[in-house]
């Protein structure tokens, strides 16, 4: 065994081998369950002995002793091995092993090779952001974009070919009213100045002018039918709505560093829904109920009576029809091994019904079934726990929210570092402000509501973007002072193994990077990576306070520069995987 990327996985393999070497009964059934340990006990802990012994009525401590005795000597060279409690096996890396890991993991490429196993060779389609066209993006659209982008980057880092697909809500009854209003009241000057603003105004006018049961609504409906029948004028208008919407969305995506590969919105699946109706009906999964085509799931407590409506009674397609067609397209056209859809928790039922239906349908027809994941998240609330609104009670536009983040960051940078030239302060503020918004979202467990707090997200202390970005900038400044490029092998050549308690604590945290990536990528939960980066930055800060880096002793200096360089590499890599851009000076 050598100090490879994924120490926990290596130890897992080693313990499995020890189980057969020790001649354990039913050795192949032994699952070591190696996890990152509480640092007071070691670096990694194998918990699996307990379950193995219990189910076979054996003494777990005795089993643990047998396993430890069967470990190859190379493992003992790398770690100190102890048995604790009823039969936990603890591994604590020796300083030489820590040094070996740090030496080999000297670039993002090397980190990536090690991490690539999880999704190597797989294609994953990530469906995120996906706002509805002809409307501005508001604060509610932030989470899907930010979480989705981090998920893409984590999957790509672990070896997947990632296809970013923006599944725009670009089809539906609202376009009848919008066309109706556009034809009557469009203001060309306003449209030229801020198209999406004007479309939003028109949509509101259309809604007010065509209430339920009114003759105006009938006219609006006819516009919709014309659009659906391919009437050139209405199709051209609808195209224009999509184009200006996308241009406005792209401004936001640019600020967040997001680039989609495809924008295959609901309209793209218009001509693909008939096949869905046919196949589901032929497979005996769909039935007509009160005029609509529906799917029941008899094995499910709720969906045995609450149907999944896949075609409306008036014959029109709906969100379910297009999503079913989307799943098939992603399987057939992209050869997807995995599909991730990122929306808020309110769509949980829809996706549960969708996935149940897709699994049965694909099995019946022999379509290749990808792994299906609905990545949900909670609402964005203010500090009072209520939905986030402007003072006048309107929804907050994402554009203005990002502007405010940058303005606030600029005020902070200006107060802290008035000596930096204004241009540079503006650039810093742009990255810190946007990064703070992204990071605040990602650092909380996505399943919870996200409490939006300017003060918390911009704080220079705590689990925040400014704290991490500042740590990165501080390490860069050490290298500037040393006149060394971070990671320069010449500066690290003389490094010896970590020795002081703060050096050792930092090194032990560094080698846990792969576990943080694995947790975040497997669970599609970026907050695990955030927590790791925050703890890493804290351990770095303790090291930096206790151990002077730029000392005269060449071996000591090299070893501390090595620790600085690897901390920097992991912080920068980790932040990049979250979509947060870093700075060299702050
Ligand atoms: N447009 C939808 C919304 O705004 C989100 C679409 C998510 N993706 C999907 N395949 N349904 O809620």
C-alpha cells in the first residue's frame, strides 16, 4: 500500500484482504466501512467489524485483533493501528505517510486522476436553473443555478462527462395572453431598452385584460391555438420572447460563471410526447380517466389514488408529458448514465411520480435506464423566516440582488483596504460579492431553507466565502514574499515530514480532501465540501499563527512552504468546484 489519493478506499481494500488472510468465516461478506475518524482517535476508522461480528455472534474485539494481526507490514509503516472500544480499528497516518501524500498530490490534475474513479466514463445530464421565459429571474431562481453548477463541477471532477441542460419553461398557456397583450400594447422603445421588463409588463396587462370567462380570454386562447398550429406571426413572436429571455438569463449566468451546453426547453419536446402516450399505453401503464391520460402507482401509498396526469383532458400536453419525453431523449440521445434535476422541494411529488413512471416504462420497453436524481432544496427566506421580499413586498430580482452583493462587498473592501486602487477594489468586490452569495447558498445543507443574511455571508470570519478567499489571498502573499511560485518543486525538495502539532493537524486535514469530494459528489451535496474547506482554512490559520513559514532553516522552510502550497491547491480546487472564483490579492 502506498499513500494514494483515496486513503479510505485503500484501507478498505487492505482490510478485506486481511479478512481472507486471517481466515475469517465468510470473509467475502465482511464490509470494513472505513470512514474519516474523529481526529482525537485517528485519521480513519473501520466500523464494519461490529456488524460482522454481531450477526455471527462472534466477539468483535477478537475479530478486530485477528484482522490487525493479518495486516501487511507496509500498512504499519504508513499508519499506527489501534483497536478501540468494542472493536473499532483506528488508523493514524505517520508523519512520513503524510509527507508522501503531500508530495504526490501536487497539482489539480493529480487530484483529479485520483478522484475520477467514481463516475469515470459516465455521461451525466444535469438539468438546472430552468426558469420560465418572458419573466425575470428572481431570488427563487438563485439556488437551482448555484447548486446545479456545483453539482456539475463535482461530477466532472469525479470523471463524468457532464451535459449542462437548461430546461427552460418556454411553452404553455401563458403565451396566449402574452401574444394578445403584445399585439395591442407593446411599447417598442421600452422593448429595446429592457426587453424582459417590457414582456413582464405585457404579461401582467394580458392577465388583467383577460380574466376567466371574458371574451378577451377567448381571443387570447385563439392566439395560443394559432401558436400551437404553427401560425408564422405567432411563432415569430414566441421565438422573440425566448431569445430576449435567454439573453437576459445569460447576463446572470455570466456573472455566476455558468455556461449551458443546451437549452432544450419544454417546447423542444412538443413533437415527442405522442410517442410517450403511445408507449405508456401499450405497456399498460397509462389509462384514460375522466378524459385525461393518467398513470397510477398501486404500490405507492399516495400515488395509488393520486394519478400522474400525463395528458390533459383537452388533449394538451403538460409538465409531466414533456418531462417524460425529456427522460427518454436524455437516455437515447445523450446515452445518459445519470440524470440530475435541480428544483425546489415543492416539486418532490412530481419527480417521484415521474421517476416511478420512467422506471416501469423503460423496463417494459427495454430503454436504457439512467440513474435518476431529484436534487431538491428549501426556500430562500429572510432572517425572520419569511419569504424574501423587497421592502414594498415584491419579489427580489436576481439581477438587483447580485448588484447589491457587489456594492456591499465594495464598501467592505474599501473600508478594509483603502490603499488598493479603485479598479482593483471593484474587481475584488465583484468576486467577493458574487462568491459570498454562491457560497452562502452552498454551505448550508440544501434540504433546509436557506436563510439569506447579508451580514453573515459577507463576514470575514466563519464558514463564508470572504473568509476562504482571504485565506487563499494570504497564502499567495506568503509566496510573493518568498519570491517563490506556489508548488514550485525546487522550493519543496528539501521538505521533511511535518513535526509540530499544528503542522501535523494541517497535514492530517489535507489528506482528507478526497473524502470531502466523495461525500459531496456521492450525495450531490456541496455543503460537505464547504465544511471541509472551512475546517481546512481554520487548521491553516492555526498553523500560520503558530509556525512561522519564512524561516532561515532550509528544510523547515521547505516543509512549511509545502504545507502552504498544498493548502492553497486544495482551497483553490475546492472553491473552483463550487463555482466560486478566487483572488491572489485581497
Ligand atoms: N421551469 C421549471 C420551474 O421553473 C423547472 C424545470 C425543471 N426541470 C424539469 N425537467 N422539470 O419550476
